């Protein structure tokens, strides 16, 4: 129920809280950055508009039954489009200042993404065997009061009609009139003004998931941490973005910036889930499937730099523990550290202070994460499986596997960490080098509670 607004330059977060207590399923900024539109799921889901400065809701529009898959502002800020889930079937165009639906239509397949043309005259929806162009000025010209049917025309796909399209972006600048789509099977397609599929390219990846465009470039997000960059006007391949960390990385080793750009041959990288381009700073923000976020500076695509990144837990956080304060030298962690454990089978050590006196040097992946302990050296739970095709993405709940660390406690002397997992194992880690000292198969079901005896007893 929360929208987090992150400022990477200041490394600060703010949030909008949906008091309706419905989980949010889609969001988009307005072109001027002053508003955010959100869609939600649950019974009678609303499309809400929020003032970013004030952090308050300015409008609430009810026009869907089950859930909203995509929302967007038109570039001229006049309209908002909301697309319902597959069973909701409704596509609405709102005059949001008057809180009325000006045009509407039914769509019976699953729609995954939508994009507005630069001149606000049409927008494109894509999804399961679906690429459709919707024309606004035809639909909203007539000065009719009440809702008119939204005029839609299918993209002419030819032999590619069996694909699931998961990303769409209308061209910008000199490419206005072209529309780019990407399919899960890894095809990048370009449609011309007449809605005809003009060219397509095989991205040579196992799955592709998202794309975004600037005036000159097209970015395609794919599995295994790959983001491919193409020239917008010729679809010529230019470069790959650097990959993020590999799954199971020891962040505490990443002290040299070059560590980010070195490759590990047998490593697995997290899949790219979402991309957005900021034309003013020329930053590309990437979200990966292990819930990590990177912001890349792509001014010069041959010398890409990293602006900001953070590695978060990829599933439920079950417990938080503050590291005790010690006056003498025996502390294993810098003052103010805390620990979290999660269903993703990791225990993470965090510190928000940037105190220079610590022997813990800053790593290149995060300003706050000191260390990750991968319980059982296991990386299979690090990727959240709920986003990809046919893995039940509309309910949005991670599949609950009996994995993960449920409880933990630091020993009173600060030297050890005891943890209990969801399969009933008890472990003790030593906190200087994070070695696992003890593993006991203590219970038949998950460990819900553990406690060290008081040192004086």
C-alpha cells in the first residue's frame, strides 16, 4: 500500500501511503513530475492521483472491478488512461480534473504495458497476442457529454501474432510515429505510423521483460542481468549495459569499483524486471528480480557509470535485531548496526551511519549494507518468481517456499549470532568472519523463537 519516492542523489526516501489499504499494482509520474497516478487491486479498485510535494491524494476515480494493470498520464497532462486486469476487461480514458470517463472500451486479453505517443493523440497497449493502437482525438473530439467508445486498431503483426508482448514505448523526437515493442521470447519490434510491423530483431536472450526509449536509444531489459542498447532510428545494436552483481555476491569484497565490471564465468545474474530513462540527467534506473535497484549514468554508453545502487531482501523480512553497543574494543560490527533475516535465505548486516573510523570500508554496491550471509550458500531463493509469464503475477504474492531464516539473536557478548530457519534448523555464526560454527536439526517445523540466556545466570 506504499509508494516509495527515492532521491538517489541524497540517498533519502519519502513515501505515499494508500489509506484505502489496497495494494498498489501500477504507477506513473505525470510529465511535469508534480503528480503520481496509481492503480490498485482488490474489490472496486481506484485510480488515485497524488501530489508529490504535499504527499497527499488529490483525486480518486472508480471505474474498475478487479484491479488495474497499467496507468499513465498523457504527455499534455489532460488525460489519464487506466487498463484493468484481464477479467476486469475495461480500458478507461479519464479527464481527471473533471473526474469523468471520456472514452472507454473492453479488452479481453491480458495487457502488460502501455505507452503514450509524444503528441498525446494516441496510445498503445501490448499483452498476450495483443498490440493495439487507441486514438484519442477521434474518440474525444465530439462534444458529447458522457462516455464515447474508444477507437482502437490492432497492430499488424503478420507472422509474429502468437507472441506475448511485455514492453512498449512510443518513439520520441525524430522517431515520433514509430512504436517499439518487446516480447517475452526476446524479439524487439518496430511499428510505423500505419501500425505495420516494419522491422524486428532477435535479442538473443532466453527471456526479455521490459523496454524504454530516449530520443536516440532503445534499452531492452532481459534475463541474466542483460540490458541491450540499440539505436532508435536504425535498430542497430550498440552495446550492453554493465551487468549488476552476480547472485550470491559477497558485498564486503566489493571495495574496488572495478569489482562491479569484472565477470565471473559460472555466475548467475538477476533478471532485469523494469527500466525507466530520465532524459534530463541521462540516467537509466533498473530494477532486478532479486529486488536490487541500480541507477546507471548512460550519457556515454561506452563509459557507463553507476550513480546509486542498493541490494535489498528479495522476500519477506521475518526479523530485525539491533547489534548491542559496547564501550570496549570487542564489538564485531560498527556502532549502530542492525541485522535482518528473510525468506530469501539471507541474513543482512546494515549500518546507516557513515562513520569513517570503522574498519568496515564502504563497498561499491550499497552505502548501508555491510555484509550478506547466504545460509547454506543458497542462491535459488534470491530471485522473486512472481513477475514472469505464467507464474501467477496478477496476485503479486511471492510463492511461499519453506525456506528462509525466521528468527535470530545476537549473543550478549556480541560475538555470535544464533538463527532459526523455517525448516527447523538452528545455526550459530561467529560474527568476526561470519563462519557457521554450529548447525543443529533442532525441530521438525519452523523455529519461531529463540533466546540466549542472560550472561549473569
